[in-house]
C-alpha cells in the first residue's frame, strides 16, 4: 500500500495498519505526530500531555507523511498561517467527532466557550461537561484548535497540553484573555 506521500505502509502480520510517527520541534516543545497508512494525521501530542500518545513498538518513524504538517506548523508558529489544510482522521464516538468538527469552525485569533460549542452541535445545557470531556480528549492538539476554547467568564480553563502552552498559543494568535494582556509569543528554540 502506498500513501499519498509516497511512503509504503505494509500492515504488520497481525493485520493492524502501520502507524507512522515523527517528532517536530516547536516553540511549545516537541510535537509527536502520528499518521495512518493513508497519510492522514491521527494525532498531535506534546510531552506531558494528559492522554497524549507516545511511540509504541511496531510504529515506523518516517518523515514522509509529515512534510506538509511540518511546513504548515512552521508557518503557523511564524505567524504566517491561520488555517491548517491537512488530512486529519481522529477516531472517537459520534459525539466526540461532532465536538471536534465544531473546533474546526473557531477561527484563528478568536475564542469560544464550552457552552457555545455545545450549542453549535445542538447539545443541551447539561451536556456542556461532556463537551468539555470531548475537547479534553482531542487527539489533534493545535491542528484542531481546542486551545481556543475558554471558560464562560473568559478565563483559561483546562488544556491537555497544559495551561502554559494554551496561553502561548493564544498569545501567538493575538488573543487577550480574562483582562490580562496577551503574553509575549514564544520564540523558537
């Protein structure tokens, strides 16, 4: 099987599709990217992330499937890209997938609340906690911009990658939160 990026993905003997991985340096720390045999990105994790992925036996390190992601992430961190155009494939329940799709509609430089996401997907007010859980389980940090979701009072609330990273990502996008000036954007190492 050949991916859209020209790499070969032969499933292992167990019949499980190959998972490709690559690590990319960024101003918010190393980013671990994974992709399936078709080249669609399946996760973007940061070190220390709650629920984040780590390299597993049988995964193949291959920069091929990640060239476009590497270029677009570099442009994003340089302030030159506001919307990612990458093939994504996050797997979750139908509810989680609806929540994650709603994240894609939150524009660069803007924020939304958990309640607003719940309303966008037609969830009831009591479902706001479930929306928060789905956002916290987003496997594609940065690419699916869960960092743009804040508390109803404008405060920064949980982020699987840590509140410091969330603050830095929002600052990069020029967002000011909870009556605090935006912190200085992170500089690449």
